[in-house]
C-alpha cells in the first residue's frame, strides 16, 4: 500500500537558473544535486519543514527520459505559462508575500481572502505558477 509521496517534478527552462530562484528567492535547500551519466542532472530541493518531500527541478531535454519531439512539445507548453500549478503553505501569507516580492518574485495576485484562507499567486522564473496559501483553521 502507498504511504506517501516523496518526489514531484517541476519542469524548468534551465536548472541553474531555477536552482537560484528556488534556493535564493523561496528559501528552499538543495537535497540532491548529482549527475546520472554524462547528460542527466538529478536536482532536488526541499523546504526546511518538509525534508522528506523533494521537488525535482527537471529540464525537458532529449536524453534519458524523452526524445527531441517530446522535449520540444513540453518546452512549447511551458512557454505558454500554463504548466506547473501547485500550492505552498505559509503561516503568514502577507509577510511571506512581502519578503518574496522584495526578492524579485513575480506575483500574479496580491494576498486576498479566499474561502480556504489567504492566498497570493506567483510565478517562478520558468513561468510555472503557484498558490502561496495561509490556510484558515478548518483547512490547515
């Protein structure tokens, strides 16, 4: 029986640029940064509060996991800015929003009251969008 999820993939345009964004602007820490063979980089990060859940920053490029056509199709979808939705929880949405905005994070929406808590929406430097949510008591 499945007990939990340990990894999730976020497709990024460039792993080095994404690493700087997630580490320096969002405060994530590198869990694993290793080459698998000559051309496949296994790069994962995690938050301080959830070290057993790794986010894989993966560049869609031909090689071990996909061919040239698939890589091109995925990059085209990424360029539209419609891929990578996710949600990150925070104890203070407005405070975290201010810190992230000061570091240059692009927000799509400012913190606002929602039925499930306070939420702001931001994009990473590859165009993936995420909810930054401070859940209300019944949803935390």
